[in-house]
């Protein structure tokens, strides 16, 4: 594992240990301006990650969820920057479910070329680098990140017929249900946070559609892991799904459009075609 991937691994484990302390010990919940929940666990984990990235990658801008919420953004992100969500799946975290993750991604020219997703309650760490592959590491949840088995991640090269879909626990909608029906999907798996990307990367599912609003820090790390595992992601219209979206006239900084993620490019194209058909039909 390269030094930069080792750095992301270490930061995920350190931030994840803090999240687990709060998860087991309890934490007060506040509401941000957009009514989304936030806790002290989010802030402490993010502070750890920001300090570590500044040391390991000096000069590389970082766009982090709680920093953005507080109005602190890099003056410019350029072609190379990090996206950080210190606690993805805050609602799962607050509800006592273990599907929350730490997300760190390095973006270059709009593409997440490195992704790290750590699910501390599950003891699962996913790491990927575009062109070099992806792995899943088992981590002892009762230690400061003791490593265990490391296995390669690879998407299912031949999707099941019909495909197995993964869908959000908290954000399922009628458009998603309509697409899954059009694709003939009868088997779905529900999971929270960026673990949805990881299930496709592991070959446990074939398709992950998302019509609702997300932010770039929600998706970049899982997207990076999936790309490294051989998967594909595009917008609902089939166009490339890229990062670094600032000052969008139709939305806020770093907001994502809907997207389609799948184990193969062919399946992504098939899903995009079904979305286009539904749109044309009104």
C-alpha cells in the first residue's frame, strides 16, 4: 500500500475510533441551517482528518462537510483537492444503527482517484485507488485500528439477471422504485451511508441509483472505491459524474445531481436509457 493510501487509512481509523466512543457513550444532536443533524462527533472526527491531511498532503485544498456548513471554504479547489465527510450516515448514527462511515476522497480533474470508506461499527475499511485496485480490510472494533484480513475488491463482472440493486434506507423515493421496476429488479439490499457504493464494489449488488439530493462529500469516497474496483458511475442522463461543482446557478456549492452507479458500464448505460424513456413518457 502506498504512503498516501496508508495516510488515509490511518486517518479513517483515528476518526472512526472517536465516532465509536460517541456512538456507545451518547451525544447531543443539533440541527444545521438546512435542518440536517450534526453532533460533536462529526466535528471532532473532522478536526482529526483536517489536521492529518494538512500534515500528509500540505497545500492540497480540503472541502469538508462541517467546514462548509460553518462557511469555511478554500478560496479555490483547483484540479486536485480532498472531499471529507467525517460522519456519513448521521441519522443512522443517532438512531443507534451501525451503517455510518468516515469518507475521504482525493479528486483530480473532477474524478475521485483515491477513496477511503471506513465503517467503524462494522469493522470494515474500504480503500481504492484508480488504476491500482481496491481492497477491503477487516478492522478490530475494540482496538485502535488493529488490521486483520485484507481481500481484493472487484465488482461482479456479469450482473445478475435481473440485477440486484442497493437502495437507501433513509431516502427511498418513487423515482427509484420506478427505475428498479423498469429494470426488472426483484432483489434489493438496503444499507445506509456510502456503504451502498461498497456493496456494488464487493460484487454483492449490481446497481445503485440515486435521484435525490446529495453533496459531493457524501459520494466521492465510495465512488472512488467503486471505480478502483472496476465499477462505473454516471449522471442520470448518462453524462460523466464529476466533482468540484462550485457556484452552480441552480443549486448550492458542491451539490450533486442524481446518479447511477453500477458494477459495469453496460448496466449504467441500460439504466440511463430507462431513465430517459421515463422522462420522455412524462
